[in-house]
C-alpha cells in the first residue's frame, strides 16, 4: 500500500512538473505587444523561434520579458553560430537587433558559478557602453550573471573595488579596460569571449593599438565576434591577424533602412534656425535628435531652441561624464522631446521613441550620415530624416547619395504623416518613465517657464524663474581652441554668427557646472508659411 501511494505521488508530481514545463511562459511579465508596422529589415526571417536555439529557460524568460517575440534576421544568422564558439564577422543595418545578436549567446555561454571574467564587450562610446550593459542586465536578469560597465571619465577607484567581487561580463570602452587590465585589476586570462560592437569605429587608428594590447590579455583560444553596419578595409586586416576561420554574415543588400524617409531642404546658413522652427511647428514629433558638426554649434543651437520655447537637451564630448550620463538617461526616459548633439550619439544608441532625425549641419561623409539617420526607424519601424543643406553641401549630398545608393528627395510642402507617425497612441513606444510632452502632435512653444521646469541647458537642469546665465565658456569665436588656425576659426565664427546671430557678452561660469543658457521668454518668431528657400541658384541634381 505504501509503495502504491508513493508511486501515485511520484506520478502526480511528474505530471505537475511536465505541465509547469509546458506553461512556464504563462507566468511571465511580458510587455504590451508592439503593434507598429515593421519593414523587411527585421521581418524577412526564416521563421525560427528563440526556443529553437535551445537556450537556458532563465535566458528565454529574460528575452520574452524584454519584449522580444521572434529573432530578427541578424539574430537568426548570428546566434546559432556564436553558440558553437566560432568567430563571427557580422554586418547588418543599424537598428536591426545586432546588440541582442551577440549578448544572447554571450549570456548563454557564461557560467555563473565561475566568479572570473568570462566575456569582454567593447564599444566606442560611453553612452553606448551604458546602453549595452542595461540590455545585458535585462536579458540576463534571471541567470544570476554579474555585469559591470566601466568607461573613462569616471572614478577608477570604484571600478577597482567592484572588480574585487565576482564579475562575469565586462562592458566598456577600450582605454579604461586596458588601464584596468594593465594594472592587473581586470583579469582577462579566462575571458573566452571577445566582442566588438561598432567594430569599424573600434578598428580606426585611434583604437587599433589599444585593441591589439587587449587581445594579448585573452587566452589564445578565445572567441572573437565583430558587429557593425559598415566594414572598411581595416576590418579585413584585423580578421586575417586575429580571427580563426570566422563565419561571415552580410545582410547589407542595401545600406539605408527601408523605413526611413529622407528629405533635404536647401537653405542659407542664416535661414537654418527659421527652417527648424517651421519643422517643429509642422511635424508630429514624438522625440527628435538634431545633429551639429561641432560642439560649439551644439550649444548655440540648443540655446536657440529653448529661446524659441521648445524643450531641449544637448550633449557633446566636452561635457563632464556625469552630465552626459544624466542627459542620456533623462532623454531616454522621456523627460524632453528634443536632443541637440554632436556625432557622439551617432553609433548604436537605441531610443525607440525617436521618430525624427534632423541634420542641422550636413555630415561630411556617407558613414556618418548612415549612422545619424539610423537613430530613427529603429527595429524596422518608420522614421523621418531631414537634412538642412546649404550651397557648400550640394556636392556632399550628391556623393553620399551615390555611395549609399539611396535617394534624398527635396522636402515637399506637406509631409505625409503616414511616413513617420504611428496610427494610434497605443502604438507609440513609451519609455519606462514617460512624460506628458511625448504626445504626438506639433510642438507648442512654452509661453511661461515655471520654477523647476526641465529644459534645454545641457540636460536635467532645474530652471529658476527670472534667472539668466550667459553662454557656455569658450563659445566665441574659436572652433577648437587650437592655435595657428585663425582663418578656419574666423570662418567658423562667421558661420555661427550667420546661423545664430551675433555673440552676446560672455559671463564667467564655475568649473564643472552645466553650461547654462537661461530660460528667456520665447521671442516673437514668426512661423513661415512655407519652407524657406534661398535666393539664387538651386543645387544641381
């Protein structure tokens, strides 16, 4: 009787266990399904599921709770090969899921019981390091894997203290990680996985020697994975030197994302702010990123945008690191609608709510242009890229069109909202902390700046009503502060004055504080009835 009862209990237990195994997805906290239309950049798959990769259940739980439903084409191609430990050389468009394509196999191969560093992920910028580490922590939250991010501009002492504890995956910029490895603090001798995201940038001359030194700290049988949207000749040299029979993936049948509509507006330098104001009043912007070609022009434009009455943050490489981090975090969390920045944020930054990118200054090369416009239309969704072109940019425009095999059309009088606006409010991607201003409607000027208003001066600045500060330090007239460049500096100062007006009287600021521009009442800036056109000849097409 006892044996029979024991057998019945065991059978019941096995039955419950099998039912639990079959229904484990029912208890997951899955976010609301994204109902937006997606392009073939992410939908042209082989029909595989994440379960087909035989991943750990804890990893699958993190994947589905992060909102992933099915693998994208780059994930279908890269994950199975990476799981075998083979070297991977992958090229795919911006915003098609490259980050998850290397993080998922990296997490799968990590042994949480081993307290040593088992994987190193290198990225070119500090903001991208923070974003990648957050993705890694989110996907691996059920695995018990410790992820550490380290970049320059932060305290070395804190990194040393953290490395005394168990770290399984180390993410960061090359310079800081080489510093830690050279000091013997970061032990990479057991790191079997070496990943480079935005590999074309990491293999540029400024990083090449650092990468070579970092590889010397890894075991000879390490796995090397390179991911990028563009692969220059230098990548082939690295492959021949450091990779063993890599599996090459190339999903770049065309360079630009299919969901991004590209326009140009031909304007004189002095009309650019006027044209930008027109765009703000006419477009239904969820969030926008506005690119300038220099840090000086970033600050000048951000000040102009706030004077027009629109909420605005800015970010560039000369800002203190904790200020840059705060701007990036707050913009991604939805605290502001517009971000003015340099090429600091052109690579890898994934902010789903951005549906419009504006090149206030047209880039000089096709690679930069490709990465800039890739900040909208993420993961197969719709986006809009608008380029403000002056007479001197006309040859760059034609050359970039030829190199990328794309067409940048003249901006029409009215832009079809179906090209970049989501059909229902439920389909608008929301950050974790959303803000009221992220409603899809033409932007309205702020008529009154209340105390504590979050606005544009370098990020999360708490405005004080009635207080004003001067422009950023070293704002005029120099472009880079380098001696012997008087003619170049004079030319840049002339461009800045044409675009933004005469420089105001400078006021001294405290070292290390945000460069504040104040919160002036919006000037009576008339909204033009049509996009401004310069006098004179149009650029040849």
